[in-house]
C-alpha cells in the first residue's frame, strides 16, 4: 500500500468507528479492550455490529502501525 492509501484508509476507518461509538456510547479503544477480554453484547442483535466494529478497529491499528513504520523510514 502507498502512504496515501494508508492515510485514506485511516480516515475512512475513523469515520466508520465514529458511527459505532455514537451508536453504543463507547470509544473504540475501550470497546476493543472489552471485546478482547470476552465481553458479550447485551443484545443479540448487536453481535454483527460488534464483530464489524472489532474488525474495523483491528485494521485501523494495523494501518496506524504501517503509517508509523513509513514515518520512521523517512526519518532514517
């Protein structure tokens, strides 16, 4: 991926995550920690949202790491 694609992905993912954060009233970082610890959704209808939310957040973390690596390479 190019740096521009990584940055575009980061912006798009942040927009997606904001929708979930507003819907459930929890920041993605907090949600993801709970999700990884095995927290179950209160409503069965939330299961698909939670899976999508966790997946989007995991991709965001990867893209941020890719961006950080690119920044480090530029500095060196």
